């Protein structure tokens, strides 16, 4: 079956997200249009919602990345301090029979 031509063809969303800077630039351009013709108001509102969602997602990902780095740093500190400071840490050259 062949796809439907023109406007009847189903539109798909882009697979990658658009960064907030591009959305903000589009919002400014559409603001000029809305100032002249209120028919563009729905596009303006959609861009506002998209910008808010993109900023929220960016903040969430940045926060998750910060938490992940903190966790890794804590694990690295614990691993090095427990291995070097603990008398219970196994030595690589000690045989099992002498433990």
C-alpha cells in the first residue's frame, strides 16, 4: 500500500529533542507574528510549553548527572580508603593457607 499524499499523510515527531535555545529563538520569531496577527497565538503557546518542557528535561538530566558523579566519587573514595587503611584487606601475595 502506498502512503497518502500531502496533508493526509500522518506526521511524525522528530526522534531527537530540540534544544531550548532553538525553541527560544523560534518563540521570539513567532512572538513577532503574534503581535501582528493573533491567529499565531496557538503556535506561540505551543512553543512556550515546549520550551518549559525542554528546560525541565535539561535540568533533570543535569541533576541526575551531578548525582551520578557524586555517587561515583563517593564509591571511589570508599574503595581506596578501605583497601589502603584496613588491616582486613586481603593482600595479593598472601596464600589462602596463611590467612
